[in-house]
C-alpha cells in the first residue's frame, strides 16, 4: 500500500473524511457559494462549477440539506462542530492579515518610497517618472492579488458559518422528531 493512500476513513484528515462521507467537494461548493454571493469568479474557478450553480440561497440550502441525509444524529452534531472549527480557522487568517500583515506591508512600502525618492531626485526627471510609474504598477498588481486572497479568506469564513447554520437547523429538526 502506498504511503498517504489510506483506505481507513477514520484516520483521514477531517475535511477529507467529511468530503467522502457526504460526497461533496468543499472547493467546488465554495466557488458556487462565491457565485451565489455575486463575487467575481476567476476563469480557472468557473471550470469547477461544471455548469451547476445556484441563483438563490434557498436552492443552495436545499442542496446542502440533501447531502446531509446520510448522516446520523450524532454525526450531524460532530459535523456542526467541524464546520464552526473551519470557520474559526478561516477567520483567524483574516484577522492576521488585517491586523498584522497590512500594517507591516504599508510601513515597508512607505519606507521603500522614501528611500527610492532620494535616488530618483538625482536622475533625469522623465526617467525617474517612468521608474516610479512602473514600480507603482507592480505594487498595485501585488496588492490587488493580496486583497483578492484576503476577500476569499473572509468569504471562506462566511461559507463555513452559513453551512454550519444550515446543518444546525437540520440537526434541530432531527432532534425534534
């Protein structure tokens, strides 16, 4: 048997365990959720949809409830806690990015601009203008990429929280009966 190809479902990573148990793919469902939230979807993400996406939240909710039919009451309870854990992990990355990385990145960029401005004053004005424009375009491109990743991370937290609420409501209906 190859290493990492375990057939024992109990020792898998929790996300893989639930994906196999429920026969869903979290990345594909996240892209569908992202489309549902009217966020911009990249071309490579559109391929994951296979033409299936939802126009309303209730359609997506019904699809998620249908996937829960194979779970027992205790498994549903465990799944709720798994989803809230994933939401907390996603939100941690968002808080780390907004509270730590953005301020450091801003300080670094300001320091570079200050240092770079001394060099540019001694060079021809047109050449210095051209260098600044190219450099700013590069910075904007990199920042845009970081901001898109940041928005996706914050949406991941919302995805797992919404999914947890759906499962929680389903669990309440299970326990009432």
